[in-house]
């Protein structure tokens, strides 16, 4: 192997060894004033308007304490996101609604977005993650 090839191989490997993993930011979600401490809260973060309220980018569930809960989504890349949650008070793993489709359990979205005659809109719930961790507080 000639010297030039060895130098190029050395440079490529040294760059790979010194490269740092690109990490995202933490998005903490605080939910206040839930109706009870019974059940769990399901929280999802969405990264596109088309997936909003259907298929979350990441999701988790949380226990409730003092009618509140807090979850943190780690390593969220820079971009535009929205959050939704529902309080599964009877622990049947779904949001219950009445015969008109109106939710019977607590629910909410980032920016405290509320829908009018329907679910909240992406434009009302979206927020931007840039180069620092953020907290979204949702108060019922």
C-alpha cells in the first residue's frame, strides 16, 4: 500500500473516532389539574401534521400524583412537534367518549390548544424544538 492510501485511511478512521453523536433535546411535559389520581396518562409527541392525533413519533404513559404528572421525551431532534395526552381513568387503554364522540376522560394538547366542534388543530398545538431542552405545561 502506498503512503497516500495509508494517510487517507488514517484520516478517515480518525474522523470516525472523534465524531460525536448528534443528540437532540429533552422535551418535558407537565400536566396539571387532572380530575383524579386514578388510572394513567398516555402522552404522545408528534413530528408531522399528518400524524397528529393518530400515530405519535414517541409515546409513553405516566402514573398520576397530586392530580398531575410529568414525562420527558429524550433526544428529540430539532424540528416542529405537538403533544397530546389523555387520562385513562378506567385503565382500558383508550380514550372513552359518549355517543356523540365527546371525550368523557381528561385530554389536552401542547400550548393548551383546544378544538372547537372537533379536535385541536396542529397549528394551535405545534411548537419548535431548537438547540435547548424545553418544557410544555398543559393545564386543564
